[in-house]
């Protein structure tokens, strides 16, 4: 059989699987604002089961992305335990 058949045989299952993958947008909650000593951080939180996705979507210029994301992750964890 030609090379195209062997590779084509795997294409259908991959395409079918790709249709089952959800987007993070499907799990977003309303963004929340967290007041910090450096200013307001706006967090995009996800469902309680997906706090690992929680991230900052806006932060003060004096704050690093990593620091802002940590604040949002901590907020997600806090809400998960509540």
C-alpha cells in the first residue's frame, strides 16, 4: 500500500479526538478584582476543579506576571476551599 494510506489511517481518529477537546473559555467564570498593596489585579478564574488555569488578565505595571498569576492562583485555591 502507498505511504498515503498508512498516514491517512491515523488522521480520522485524531480529527475525531480533536472535536472532543474543550476550550478554557468553556470553564471561565466572571473575572474578579483583587486589591493588593501594589494595586488591583484582575483575575480570570475557572471552575473550582481547574484552579491550575487561574491567571491574571490585568495587573499593575509594578507587578510581574508571575506575581500576579500567583495572586490569582491563591484566590482560586481560596475559593475552592470555601
